C-alpha cells in the first residue's frame, strides 16, 4: 500500500467515524420521538389525555 493510499484510507476512516456519531445520535433521537408518540397515542386512545 502506498503512502497516498494509506493517507486516503486514514481520512476515510476519520470521516466514517465522525459521521457514525451523528447518525447514531439522529437514529436515537428518532427512536425516542417514536416511543413518545406511540405512548402519547395510547394515552389518547385510553382517554387519559
């Protein structure tokens, strides 16, 4: 592997690592929102809200 190839690989790993954190945070927030929406809907259906 050439130095140039190694540098590109390292850069790609850094980009993936930084994007992974953002993606995980987005998915986690989406899941939280979905659970809250589902729970709220259940409360509405049961007449508690």
